[in-house]
């Protein structure tokens, strides 16, 4: 089979790899669609992120969906020909965190396409993937395989919403409208947010934010005072989903949040300094959010029942052979939101 393999920064290759042997409880999936994530772009552009570096060839990818081609022994509830979204999260279900129901913090997590451990965890950008049956969630008739492949990043946004708490009737600020910020808008709306204001520094992504459900968008590069106006009366927003990883976005968000509001940090960035006195005086809760677990099944269910529409986020699909072109396109925020590979 063919696979998309990263060797070092800007050294992406299409290589032949052997298919894996099928064990009991597993299925073989013919991968049909795979979304390029921010972490994939970090590996492609920089060879890693932070202290995590590519130290051996690694298959990229973790946002995938396809069709089951082979069933292993003792697999029930699935059949050859079923279309499935595949969760890339494979916790051990035996460590302390897994036993507490916090599988996203598993000590022995095997998350597709991760260079954190050595040897690396090989990813899912390959023509044939052997997965545990419990990783596979059926895709409903009429749902495109491209929509199904967006279940993973949508699960990330849903976990962020879960960390925020009840959103019914809340006023929400989303800072950063890349794929995760955009999906946070969709997730917040699905969970009953009363009003959603989104900010970014690029008009193209802000137009997309309006299309998918934001009530108002603000370009904070060209018109920052529009956001500052919300600081009157100790603030306006109940929840901020910070998806840019930018210090300015964190600071400006704190200024327009009401007392006893919540910041959920979705975006990854470097070290930032925050106005601690403001956090204390407003009694603001700052929360991190990391990956997901049970939210993957919820993501697929919401997509299957057409409770959400993720189609507008797909801005490009490229054949496997054009993977480098696809990665370059995915890195251009002025033109791309979510780019996928077709296998």
C-alpha cells in the first residue's frame, strides 16, 4: 500500500508500506479521506513542534474515514462494506487516568501520527489501516466520507465545549477562526449559545465564520476597537474559546469577559504572560482542553443526524500523489480552511 511519510521538515514522501496483520477484534479499513491537521503541518514545515521532533520516518495523519474491507475474529456490530470514521485515540484503558475516565490523559496513549514516543506512533495516511473495532464509528447513508473525516477535529471542539460547561443562553467569544476555532463556533451553537462573536486577523476566515454560524465577526488587526467596546461594564462575554494561541488574543479576551466567566484554551502557542490581577479581580476561570475521548462518538452522531453542517469548512481535496501540494495549500490560511487527501 501507499502511505504519506514524513522524514524531516519539508521532506514528505509517498512510500510503499506493508499492510499490517489483522488480529482478533480488529478490522481493516480502506482509507478514503484524510484531513491535514495543524500538527501534521508542524511536522511538515518544522519537523515537529516544541520539544517533539521527528526522529525516524513516520506516517502522518489522524483525521480519517473509509470503508471496512476485512473483519477480524470476534468482531460484532460491523460488516464488510460499512463506512466508518476512525478515532485516532487508542488509550490503554488500564492506567490510573483511564480507570478514572480520563482516557485523553492516558499514560500509554497510542495516538496516530505522533512523534512524542520512540519508536513513533505511525499515522493513518495510508491506503489500508488496521484498527480496533471499537475505534470505528459507522457513517450514515447520505453523509459524505469527507464529512466523516472531520469527526476528529470536531471532537476536539466538542471536548472544549465540555470543558466550558453549559452554554445555553451564554454569550461566546471565539478568538482565532482556523479549523478548530470554526468548529468551536459550530459546537457552541449546537450547545445553545445565545450569541457568538468571532475574531481573527484575516477577512477570508472571518467570512467563513459568518457562514457557519457566528453572529458577528471582527478583524482585530484592522479594527481592534470593535472588540474593545465590549469591555464596558466589566465585560460582556460569558465564555471565550481561545483558538489562536496568541498572547494578544488571550489578553483582549480577558478584557471583554464578564466576572466569573470562563476561558477555554484550544489553541497551542508558546509561553504567554497574562494580566493576573484581572483574572483575580474578575474571578475568571482559565481551563485547558486536550484531545477528546467520548466526544468522538458524539461528533459522528451529530454529523450523521445532520445536526451540524461541516461541509463549508472543506476547501480542498487532493489525490494522495499530490500530498506535497495539499500540505502547501493547507498551510495557506488566506485560501484554505480544511484540506483533505483522497486515498
